[in-house]
């Protein structure tokens, strides 16, 4: 039994379809023959009786040998005719089954084989491989195989995108790690060859680079957690004012030390905001930290919370700092993107903070954007969060 199952399983789909047709024809033939065997004698009797009545001949007596022989001959002929008809019908049905199974298998098997070939190519690393989608483009008008082909292509596109991101990430990370590592190596070689003085400044410079490396690794770790949605958000209704105050108090000292003032403005009668307090606090601290970093001493930073369309709350961080040239605005949320590479690097920036912030806001169902009137004229970072229904 097991071997039959295995053997059937290994047969091509076209052959399986053909066998299924044959089984239907065979069973149909058997049923027809058996039924004919039971029904034919009585049908024949009825037919004879009707014929006799029509010809107005007396009903035959039992035991009349010549008529009994005639009846039997007639019945044998009748049965032979029925069997012949059934056999002919079965042969015709088998021929049609061959044609139909060839047609159906071409319709079914060809796309499946197409997908098999494409999946093998993708497994070999050719992520740009796609299958042909036949039929109407709109989903409702497609048959299941075309829908499957469409899903397959979508899956292939996602794989291709992920693979590109992976390669780009490896390239970016390698690039980011190389600079501090090369600097540390240079200092160490200088110390070994005694061309650099073994003093406080040298150690300080090495420490600074090592610190940059460890911050970069921590940022990357955080980014991978956020991008993998590894956090389970604890969404509750919070007073927006409290969230702003908490973020401000975290960086209060740094603002004072640099001589940048920080204001909070919250609109009146604001409904509570639906957010994970820690995660949104983290996003806000990233924006506030940037505002502080890119605003010279004597500047101002303002945080506001106000009602936004479609029952949302808008939180903004406005600074009077160095601003962002308009051509850079579309890219600043991209991983490792820095407007002024040397300035950001010197400040220890990894170019990951805004990517993390964007992801956190989007996971809350919000949107984030940046604006700036131009270099030297400050920047505005704003994001929305859903408001709680009162
Ligand atoms: P970084 O750690 O380098 O600051 P971010 O992802 O936080 O990385 O920011 C990306 C880039 O966006 C920064 O390198 C900087 O050029 C620019 N940027 C971010 N915030 C501001 C701001 N408030 N003012 C001016 N430029 C900013």
C-alpha cells in the first residue's frame, strides 16, 4: 500500500490528472454495466409487452417454446447492443480524457513548473527571477494559479529587497568600523614605534575612538532590535506634557552646559496620547539630542505638543541651529546618512539615531518628517501619534 502511495506520489501531475479521469470513466462504466444487467431484463419485458399491445397480438403463454426462443434471442441482441454502446462510450470518453488531461495539465503543470524553475534560481541566489503572471491583472479576476504566481513574485521581490539591504548594511557597517579601527591601529603603531609620545593626549585619542566604536555597536544593536520589531510596545494613554517633560529633564544638564535654552509648549485641553512611554521618550531624546548637538551655544530649542488632523497629536522639536540644506532633507532618516560627515562624526554621530526614531514612531502608527528653511536657519522635526479617544 505504502509503495503504491509512494509510486503515485512520484508521478507527474499530468499523468495523475489522466489517471483520475480514467478512474472516473472506469467506475462510470462498471456502474452502467451493473445497472444495465439489473434493469435491462425488466426494461426489455416492458418493451415487449408494449410492442405486443401495439401490434394487438395476444399475450404469450408461458411454455410456448418458439416465442420463448425468439424472446431470448431478442434479449441477447438487446443486451449485446447495450454493452456495445457502453463500450463505445467508454472508448470515446477515454479518448476525450486523454485530450482534456493534456489540455488541463498544460494549463496547470506549465505554471507550476515555471514556479519550480524560478524558486530553484532564487535558491541559487538569482533574486531578480520572476514568473510570468497570465490572465487579468486584477486580483478578483485571476484564477488560483495566477494568484499563486503573483504571491510568488511578491515573495521574490521581498527577498531581493532584504538581500540588497543586507548587502548594503554589511557595506555600511564595514565602512563605519574601518575609520575608528584604522585610527586606533595608527596610534598603537605610533606608540610601538615610539614615534608618538606615550602621554595622556595619545591615550585620550585612542579612548575616544574606542568609545566611538562601542557607541556605534550599541546603536547598531538598537537599530536591529527596532527593525526586527523585537520590542513589544506597551501602549497606554499618557499626558503629552509629561512625556515632553521627562525627555527634557534627561538632557537638562547638557543644555545648561552648552548654553542652549529649552522651552516646552503644550496646547491646552490636549487629549492624552497613545504611546509606549519609554519608546517615545527614547525617540524624543534622539531628536532633542540632535537639536542640542546641531545648535550653537546661545541658541534655542522648543518642544511643542498640539492637536493634529484626524485625531492625532503632533510633537515638534524646533531649533535655531545649523539647519539642513533642502537637498539633504529626503535622506536624513536613511541609515548612516549624515549631512556634514566630518562634523557629525567628530560629534560622535553614527547617522543611525533618526532611523531608529522613525521606526519607533511608525510602529506607533505615526509619521515623522523634517523641515528646515536652509543652512544656518534652524530645523524642525515633527512626528504624529494617535490621540486617545475620551
Ligand atoms: P547622527 O548620530 O549623525 O546625528 P542622526 O540619524 O541622528 O545621526 O542624524 C542624521 C543626520 O541628520 C545628522 O548627521 C545631521 O547631519 C542631520 N541632523 C539631524 N538632526 C539635525 C538638526 N537638528 N539640525 C541639523 N542637522 C540635523
